[in-house]
C-alpha cells in the first residue's frame, strides 16, 4: 500500500507545505538524507495551537499539537520528494515542548508526532528521538518538531 493510500485510510489530508517564516529553507535534501526544519502545529483552518504545557495545556492537548507538527513534516517531505513513497525511514525526530519548569512529560507530548509516523509509515516510522522542554517557542506555539529522513536512492 502506498503511503498516500495509508493516509487516506487514516483520514489524514496533508496541507500545502508551510512556507518558511524567516531566512531559511523548509527542507534540505543532501544525498539520501532529507532534513526538515521545525514544523509548528497548524490546525486545518490555519490557526496555530498556542500554549504552554504545565500552565494552560495538558498532555493530551500537547500530543494533539505534536501530531499536527507530524502532519506538517509529512507535508514538507511530500513537497520536497514529490511522493512520500520515497521515504525509506524516519531517522530522528526532535521535539521542542513549550513547558513550565516543573513539567516533565515532554516525551509523552512528543509521542503525538512519533505515534503518527508509525501509524503512517509502519516500521519505517520508528526513529531515534529527543524531546526537550523550552520556556517559549516562536509565535507562542506549544510544540515544534524537526525531522531527519532517509530517502530511497
């Protein structure tokens, strides 16, 4: 089954890949490795998920935001590669979680993105990871996730 068919089966429609908001590129393909700049959580209506874990958001809300970041990662990969079927494997995801000093569940929040990758890509979605808490993120978003993806030759 193609990845596009799997997305349809899951009821996921990828948005148009977000344009960069500053002086950077959203993706860099170097050899067989695709680097995807940090993606922030855009809802289907274009609004952002704002907030801070441990202050005005709980873990399930953070996971939903991280899932939206994952959808953004897939949209960027599709734009860069022409087809998600060119993905060989997600190598690494880096999650940044806007959180209070006494919030310790950043990995649980990041699982919203991580679980999406496995749902969509199967074993190719399993990856190395990092999840860190930060005091603030651009535009006040709750989560930002970047990715490194191996591309089929």
